[in-house]
C-alpha cells in the first residue's frame, strides 16, 4: 500500500474564490475521541500534519476556540513558499484568559484576531485583559457570540477562506448554522476506552445536523484513514 498523495487529500479548490468557503479539520480515535490525555497531538501521522499545513496555506484565517489554543499550546501560522504571508489566527474567547507566557504570544507572524462577545467587552473588570489582547492583535465585538457573528465578522474583515480547527463547541456551532463546506476527518487506528473529548459539541445542548457527502477516502500503510466530506444536498 502506497502513502496517499497530499493533493488527493486536499482536493480541488473552489472555482469561485470570491465566495466564502469554510473548511474544518479534525482527527479522532476510531471510536470518536478527539483527544488522548487532553491533547490531539497523539492522533494522526506525519501526513496528517502536512494536510493541516496545506489547509493553512489554502486559508486566509484560522478559526479556533480559546480552549484549543490553551490546551494544544498553539503558535501562529508559519510562512511557507506557497503562503509567504501566513493566515491569521481568529480566536473565539469570552474569558480572555490565556497563558501569556506561552508561544501563542511570541511565536507568530501576523497579528491575531480575538472574537469576544459584547458582555465580556462591556465588563469593566475585564478592561486589563482587553488591553493586553490588543498588544497581540485586534479585538472584535461579536455581539452575543453566536457562531453566525463569528463568520459575519470575519467576512466583514475581508476573509474568504476560513479553516476551522476546533474545538468541539466551535465545530458544533458551525454545524448548527449549516456553515461547513468541507470536513476533513483523520481516523487514527487507535481505540480509546472512552471518548475523552468528542469531535463536536453544540454549546446550546440541542441536536443540529448537516448533510454531507463523501468526496475522498485514502488509507496509509500504518492504517490511518483520511476522509474528506463535502456539503451534501440541501
């Protein structure tokens, strides 16, 4: 069995790049846990990392939740030959609490974007946190923090290619608004005794579904499976 080609995993780009496109990427165990010992880095293989970087080259903004930034020790998107000016990171956060010494706040090339609900921005006790975030990027009011407001804000800022990297509540919010155009799922050949963290979770605790269709299935010699789904019929 040969290793899949990265271009086959990535798939074609939109023939109409001016139209907003939202892609999401996730890895999980065979029984659906998105983390092992609290992190996703144990899942997938080297090709999975290359796919993530290729999608970051494709996008102009990465949408991610604050808890994912904290737990995965994120840093900024790195410049590459294909994308010398790397995508910006847009972080959804209500608390505005971060580990300020971590590399997210010194290892980056483009200013971050912080998507903060109005009730947090209007809280006078959080003013020092707002000023601190402004040292590392732009703080934007996303009203009540509804997922539609995340997308509308990014669209208003001129972004057309959004890559969502989680976590579960961010994925769930986008699914609830039927916003995911393509979903990349890497199945790691590991069974976990429990689902430590689900792939998706709707913060409103209501079930929402989005119909998708299978575009690609690719397997590796190490039994890692790459699935790519596109938007299904409405």
